[in-house]
C-alpha cells in the first residue's frame, strides 16, 4: 500500500545508488532562473562539466527582470541586475538549454509558466533552485526546491541525492465558504500549525475542498507549502489536471495524462491533519513570519512577538481591519495567475485606489497578461489607478532598486512577509488578491464586502 | 570542495530568535553579482548595519558584540534558514567564518546547502540553545557526535546527524564526483525509462 508520493519516489529511484540512507532520484525536468540558476551554470562550466541532457532543462528570466511595460531585453529592476540576465542567457545558450528569455512570448515566473507550458505534469520529477518549486506538486508532480550546488549536481548527473522525507496528509473536508480562497486555506493552516508545522514532510493535500479547487487555486495552495517548512506538497491529478494540461507544448501524451496516480486506500502517513473547510475565513498576516496570521476580522494578538509588532508598527489587540496602508501589490507565483487577477478586477471595476496608495499589478506571465488584456482586465486595473506591469517576480522581493518607501504598509498577494522582503523597512501583509484590491480602494486593510456599493450598481 | 570537518572548537554567537529566514541571512540586495564570492560583508546586513545601504554597525546586534568577536559557531532557534533557497546564505556564513550552525531545527533546503559547503548544521531540538551565553566557547566532535559547552559549568550533548551528511562532511567529499562514479546505474535507469516514457526524451 503506497502513497502517491511513494509512487512518484519509487518510479524515480535509481537502483543500487543510495549512499548513507540518501536515495538517488532521477530528475525528469530541471528549471533554472537567472537569480540562482546563473551561478549554478557558471560553476558547472568552471568545473569543466556539461549538462547531461540540456533539452530537459529550462532557463527562465523572471526574478530580476524589469516590470516596466515596454522594458528592454536586458532591463533589470535592480542596479547591476542586467548582468544576471545577460550572463544567464549566455551560459544557458552555450549549454544548449531551453531558454525562455525576457522577450519570449511564454516568459514569466518560473512556477507560473511551468504549468502553463506543461513542463510540469503528473508523474514527473522536477527541481529548481527556488523554494517555491513545491507549487508544481499541484499537478501531481514531485517537485521541490534545491540549492545552487544541488542544481549543478542535477544538471551534471540528471539526478538529485536526497533522503526520503516523512509524509503528512492534510485532508480538507467540506467546502470553503464564499470569498475564502486557497490562499486563505494555506495561511490558515500555517497560522494554526506554525511555520515549522510541515517539518520537512512531503504533504499530500486531499479531500473534498481540494478536489473542488481549480488548478490555479491548487497551485496557490501548494505554493505556500514551503512557508510551512514542508519538503514539498502534492495533489493527486484528476480530470481537471488532465483538461488543464492537454495540448500544452510540453505535455505528456493523452494516454499518459489519463493514467491513474493516487494514494492507495490503506496507505499510511506519518501524520494526518484534518481541516474543516467551513471553519476557514479570509486571512491576513500581521507579523514577519507567515505563521503570524489572523482572520481578516480578527485582532492583532496580545501575546504576539514584540520584535514583529515593532517592525510592523502595530499594537497588541488592535483590529487589523482599518489599519491605513500605503501600498498594494498583486502578482507573484502565489497569486499572479489569471483567476487571481479576475478576482481583484471584480472588486476594482468602477472603483478607484485611495489617494496616497501606490498600487501595482504584475501578471505572473506573458500568457496571463495576454489573456487578462483580452478580457479587458488591464483597463479595469489602470482605470482604478493600478500600475500594470510586465511579467516577472516584480515587487514580491526586493533586490535593490525601486520599491515602496521604508515603513510603507503594503497589502500583498505574495507569500513572504519577512522583514525587508519587499524593501528595507517595508511592512508586508499577506492576503488574497480580492482583499488586496479592496484595501487599495479603501486606503486601509479592508474586506471586499466592506466597500461602499458602486455607483453604477446603486 | 570543502575542507573535511572533524572537530571544531570556537566561540559562538547566539541569535535568540526563531524562523531566521535566508532573506535575513543575506538580503537579496547584497547578492550583487553572478558569483559565490564577496558575500561575507552582506551577512545579516539588515540587522547588522544601521542602514540598508550603509555599513555602520548596530552595536547591540549579537554578532557585533565584543564577546562574539571571531565567532565561528552560530546558535539560533527553530526553523533556521527557512525561506528562499538561495545558497548565498550559506556562502555568506562560510565567508564570514562560520563552520557550525546550531539550531532547534533547520529549513530543509538550507540544511542541504550547509553540508555541501562544509558547514555542520547541528540540530539540538528541545535543548533551549538560544538561552546560551553570547560568546560562549563550544567544541564539536562530528565523528563522536558530541558537543561540549564550555561555560561556568561544562555541559555535554549528543547530537544526531544522518549518515550521508556525516560522511560528506567528515571526508570533505564532492557530491557530483561521487554520483558520477555511479554513472552506470544512472544510464541503466535512463535506458529503461526511455522505453517506458519515450515522449519525455523527445518532447518539443
Ligand atoms: S514570485 Fe516571489 S516567491 Fe515566487 S519565485 Fe518570484 S520571488 Fe520567488
């Protein structure tokens, strides 16, 4: 009796190659980005080694690229950042990798485009020197983040040496209430079990609420597994997965996509958690760790860590709703896909961003951007007073260069509220895209339902 | 590859917080080039210096305290090295001079990055190590899996480490060379797999 994870692991374990309890796992596809992948390619070349199978490796430009609409090919968003783009491009080309360059029609955040192009698919193993690679488990792939040296190892040998992690199943029964998203579910879990709650485990998300989620929402759920300290997360592929991937450029053939891949009924996990979906509410982080999260209608805890309270400029016991903001960001590999933009645009249509709030929306990929523009979402965002950017990680993390001013309170659809993550002194509140949009309009942390009724509707 | 790690004695700097993420260990703005070098100065830059762009030290930050001068061991709380996979965090720690990181627990990617760079990630769950005195002398014997705290009262702890990490560190092995010596097994896997999943090897 095996779990889905066991099956993925067993199918990729190289026989007779384990050392000291660490298996050698064959990697089907390898992803690199210019921020951490360039250094891996460079160091590999310096050792005189070459990628084992460059056609199964993909180099993507996303982290440092400028998000200015109409950006130049080598334009970075941080000073000196252009070198990451040009050097990674040169090395990826020289090594013969698939290159998804800044001006490629499929360019975007690596974890957004890997599903869009079906580089990630059920049954595949994927690694990337980026911690949010766990997102791709949403498609039934075994995908996890590694370091640069491990990426070199994966390039040179086609394998990664890794100890099989413990396994946890998180079953989410019932249905999420209206207005409650996968982001809220993930934050709810982290808030309740702690940022270390996943404890190096491979997590399988299952249950009615997970089956209900569309693929984009499942990607959001798995994206946040690393903020739960999980090794990775995985969701059994189903009919939605097949429909999502079929016909995409790197997709496995239909008959492969139709194969069943799931946990056997009697399989045993090291740990099981059961969540009642109906108890989950919209969430927002108040502190500097994703576990420092509360319900949007809640109050800042009275026993919160002082250091976090000081950094965030909050007082214990105060309601989080109504706290004035200076910035709003919609984008990232967590919530930068089409459905996220649609949910924010629903709130923004016919409304304006409050004075004194800088609001930015950066679609996660060129594909997302094209489709959003085809649906006219860009007009809604721009009319509301949002900046509309070119795809990439953008303001999800600060790399030097332009950002919000120190001390600015920012509601953000991203995944990390660490000190300085979005800029020195910037105070990040993680929440779902509709809450980001509503807060941008209100000029303070606000739920969409609290906004005054739109004129046209009145 | 890194120097073999057998025994180490040094002074410890104690950061008594949980969830120290790799963005704090090396802020992204300090990763200026496509390179593993020149990162030591950026270590903990956001906490260590008064201003994001400056180099004026914050005197009360444990690393800047006189008793921690020359520290080669870092002690912290739970989930140390969580967050971004950036190996730059480990390179910065190594370049600053750290050989051992002691914590309640570690972020998984960070732990792997440590052992590949000759740094011993040593977890001591439930030992309240964040209560230790900043600047305390510690010695570590990897072979024997023992740690000694040379404080007023000397205390000894046993620690666990998985056999692969231990071997890699003790012998200063180069993981790529180790795996390439198993090329035959890898080739066999690929040959078999090509028959089962030809589409993977010919895709687009
Ligand atoms: S969007 Fe943010 S979290 Fe996602 S890959 Fe980019 S920097 Fe990392």
